C-alpha cells in the first residue's frame, strides 16, 4: 500500500505498534491494518472522502469494501471515521467532522 501525496503512515511516525501493513493469506483474503495521518496535521480527512493510499494489483477487492475506523482531529477527542477500499485499489477515508488521523482494519477477498 502506497500513501498518496498529503498522507503518511502515522505508525512510522508516532505509534510503532500501528505501522500500516497489508498481506494476502493462502485463502485469498487481504488483511489491511492502517494508521494514516495528514502530512500537515491539518484536519484533511473530510466528508469528501479523499484518497489516502493505493493497493497494488493482486490485493484489490472484488467489490467496494467499507469499514468503520477511528478518527480524531489534531489535539482533540475523536470519533467514528470510514475507510473504503475500491476495486481500482483506491483507499479513501471519510470523517465528519474532519480528522487529522485515522486508524482501522479491513479484511476482504481479493479479485
């Protein structure tokens, strides 16, 4: 998984336990553990669902997958966010209100 410009792996920066990673098991299930952060620590995970990362070929879902995640604004209490993995490999994150960070896990069958 490669983060797009404007987003970074929060696990590599702050919480090493939450380093973002993904794998595919022997049954074709893809497991994603993701901890993302806006590069500038501004609240950029918004209702507009920005693309935050891309999954490579062979790790993309058969259909769009939606999962709950935890998001929080910079220096404030957080709440529910949404992570979406699309069939083209885009991973988007949605937050209402806007968030600077989000963490979540997703499992799905690959194409």
